[in-house]
C-alpha cells in the first residue's frame, strides 16, 4: 500500500479517482477506503477546499492509517492531477469513519499577515516578493504592468494585500486578474475571453437548475441634490416610473458643485440599481476544469437560463463508482474580490491635543468626514470685514491654536470643535468657533495659523470634525475665550475618560449587538449573499439577518435599509443603530454595519477578517462614513 515518496509516474495509476497521502517520506494510496470526495471553490476565497471521507479501519479496533496534520494530499482523476493540498482538519467517530479537510497551498495567503511599505511596485512584483518571503511556491505570474505609486499596508493578510494591489491595477488599467493554484504553485492569470465553452443543456448533461429573481433592491428613479439640502442649488433626476412602479433613491451630495457632476452620479446609480437581482444554480455531470471563475453556456427552457454565465462558486462530488457531478452558482458578471486601498492613518505628533485617538476600549471623539479646512492669518488680511485684524467676528481677540472661522448657520459661535487633519496631524486638537468669512460656507472651516509660509503650506485639506459642545452665539464665544485654557483641559479630561456602553435602555438593541458580535470572525463575504446561517453573506445581508432575529425587517440592500428609521446625529449614536458608508465599491450608499459602541461597528466587509469590529470615525471607514440611523 505504501512506497518510498517520489514524484509519481501517473501513467501507472489506474483510471477514475485516486487519493494519495504523502507523509514520513512515504506515499499511501487511500483508494480502497474512500467513501466520498468533494472539492469546492469560490471566487471570494483565496483557495480551494477538499473534504474526503473514508473508512479508516478493517477490524473496528485499530486505524489503518495515521493521518497527520500538515501533510499533503493529491487527488487524481483519470490519471490527471485534480487537486493538491495540505491537511488542516481531521474528524473521526467510533465506527472508524474519518473526514479530513484539505486546502490547496493558497490557504497560506490567508494564514499569514504582515506589514508592507512599497513604492512603485506592480501587483505581480508584489506577489512574487510576498511568496518568496513566506516560502510559497509560484508558477505562472502574468505581468500586471501598472506601477502602484504607494502601498503602505499593515495588519492585513497576504491575500488582502494582493487583492488591494489587483484592485488598484484594475482601477488604473481595466484589466482583471485571478489567483489559482496549479500542482501546489500559486499562479496569477489575466482574465481573458473564453475560447472553449462547456455547454449545459436538457437531455445532455443537466441534472437540475434553479433561478430566482427579486426587485427588493431595485431603484427605478434616483434623485440627487447639492448645495443646501433643504434649499438645493442643483437637482438631478434619473429614471422614473417603470414596469416595477416608482422606487426612488434620494441622497444629498454637498461636495458636488456642478450640475454635470450630480447628473452623472444619478445616471451611474440608476444603472447600478435598476436591474432585478438574480440567483442561478445548476447541477450537472462533472467536468474537472470547470471551477469558479470559468464560464459555461446553459440552455434550460423552464428556468429561462439561456446563454453564457460565469461560475462564481463550484462544488464537485465524486463517488467510489466513478460518478462525478458538480453544482455551480452562476452569474452574468464575474464578481472578483475588490478591495479599496486604505492608506494608513498618520499618528499625531501633537501630544497636547489629547483627543481623537483610541483610549482603552472607547473612542474619545466621534468625527464626521467630508469637511474642508483652509488656513488664515488675520495679520495678512482679515476675513471678517471688521478692519481690525486682532478681533474676530464674535468680538474676541484672535489666538492661534484656538480660533477657527466657521459658517455660523452650521456651527454656531461659541461651539467647541474637535478637528482631525489626517495629512497634517500637528493641527489635530480642540478649537473655538469665534470667527467667520465670506468664503466660509457649509462644511468649510478656516483655522487660524500664524505666518504666511505656514498658511501656504496648509493649503486646502480634507479634515474630520466633531462639535463637542454646541454654542449659542457670540456671547458664548467671548465667555469661553476668556477661560479657554481651563475649559480645554476639562473637556480633554472628560473626553479621555472611559465611556460606558449605552443602548438607551433597549433590550432589542442589546440583543442586536450581542448577535452581531457573535458572528465576528465566523463569516465569509460574498456579494449579494444572504445565507448567514451557512456562513456566507454581504453587508446588508448580515444586517438584515441580525435585525430579523429581534423581529424587525429592515429590507434587503443598503439602498433600502438607509431609508429605515430616522437619521441620528453622529455624536448621539447608540449600540444597535445602523451605520452607513458611501462611495466604497460604487457611488452613494454602499456599505452598512451595526453600531456596537461609541465610534465602532460590526460589519461584514470584503476584506479579511470579513466580519469584524472597526471604527466608523477614523481611517478608511471614517473617510467613507455617511450617516447613523436608528430603527429600534
């Protein structure tokens, strides 16, 4: 049954299915004891998985083979190598039946995490470099060509790093690439138009087919406004009533200053949302090289499946008598993993700021993204029109590191404001709203900075803003300015004090948080997925499931869920609320999570760990933050 290990001459192996176990310099054939074999793959996973069940006893008292973790399994199909992988799990019962779980070597892309700092590197160069560092064998690596200017990534798996690099490449060139494993070697293959097609049809090789269609997430009309939300300067509408009726999505985009921008955005969103969501599955006689990422042609009259489809997930099953069947999840589009680059957040060198950073398990300040900051020095030319460069619009004396100019309709005079400047963290801190100017309108702030050179260096920057204490006018500004040092110190102490989780007394909210937290690390992301019980889903499928457990139906899709409940001020967010993000993989609302504590949420995202708790006020998700909504 065993021979000295060597690269086998497969021509001597008998046809059909052969399972070979490599361990302790020996080769062991498991053919005679195999009960079932299944091999599965999904475009959302880094590797393929194989499960093998077999009878590992002949007398009911002792095991025939001592299966060891980390050893290699190879599976042959009609003398051709079908799968090669590493044993990661083994389960057995009192009857001597065992099931081993084997992953192809691409699993190590998900099992290793690190930090990289690379400039002007292609995705293919990055893959080769990572593989060499971690001892991962490589085969064919197609040249991706595009030089990514900067990739600074920390704390992510190798797989996430590669997906980020491939996403940046796709955005720049339009070309997509797929990872695969061939005889134990990692490969990167450019996605090309298929030249050979498997035809699946009635009376030939089709066993079963299913098709479902839903307009739950459809939007037939998109309306976008800019300027002031209640007195918009521009309005764009795309679409209207269709055969599905009128289902309008509305959003306000204060950053769009031209009609053409919101018109284009409305058209883009309508194009993304005006089609029903479909799910298609077929079961057919097996063909070994039809795996996730490949394409087939299907013909079935009753389900209406007709034409070419991409395989998003596959499951191949082999029986001991040589029968091979496969189940395929299909789509008209090939939805490969897509992950935006999240630049690292620079840490502040201003230790006196004392705010805006994690403190134990709480977050001191809940920031709002989407603000623009500029710098001014009144001595170089006042902005408030008083003619006195030493006096603000509220009558206070200007002071660097305290005075900011605001739109008093949005931030009243006398408000204490926390500002985070990711690109120049030395200006992070607390400020007092005490000045204004003709150009300071909407989500715009002017920070008083001394010196022509310093104001020029600051320029125009994206910042994050939190109103810590809302003022009531000029009198408040004058009173707080007179005792600024002590007021600032007291607020910093209060902000940095540990904060208690508060669900507003709602038992349902507490239950929602408990359920959401219970799935951390246990789910795999799949766009459009809703099968949370089976461990697979997407962001809105996850939130739908969580709220359904407490008897609340929030609907399917982020565009539907963002209409539920009422909008809540970011600073008033409570555990159990919904938090929405925008402009991730598409324009507009595109991601959702469950608020778990101040400044944090659990969401099911497309990067590992897929279901995890993360900040919604800082870093990548802080930049993508949209709003909080309360449905409980």
